[in-house]
């Protein structure tokens, strides 16, 4: 009977590499979410979550059929209703900006009330 093992140094190196990759992935997710358009990121995350939920309820053949059907019908629908889709997209974009500014204003007001910006700190002298 033969047993295969790895050394402690190899296991540590692999763990460190996996840790670096996961930290890089989290930095990338934060960068995409914070620095680019947040609503695109949120919509992508929601779409991936929905795809995960749907994917867990059916098999690969069903997904291939649905993917083929969508890839054949979405371009035709886009060509036919391009103006209406763009119009609704612009409305949704403006609505999301309005909600974002409203929430941002409320959060900033709470932070300004809790933390006084540019106020000198009073230090207690210990004698």
C-alpha cells in the first residue's frame, strides 16, 4: 500500500497562493463595485445569483436549450424594439441616480451629524 503525502512547505505555499488569489479577487470585486458604475455591478451580481438559483433546479440540457432559444430571440427583439428598450434604460438609469443621490444625502447627513468635520479636538491634559 502506497501513501502519497505533501510536505509542510508545499502545503503552506499552496495555502499562501490560494490566499493571494482570493485577496486579489476580493480587491477586484471591490474595485469594480466601488469605482465603476455601481448599478451595473449590482445588476450583474443579481443576475448571477438568479442564474445560480435557476441552475440548481434543472439540468444542463435544459440550460443549453434555453440559451439557444434566448440567443436566437433576443437579437430579433432588440432590433425590433431598440428605441423602446433604450428609452426604458435611460429612465431606469435616471431613477437609480435619483435614488442613489437621495440615499447618499441621507447617509452623509447622518455622518455629518455624528462626526463634526474640521472641528478641533480638545485634548485633556494629564498632570
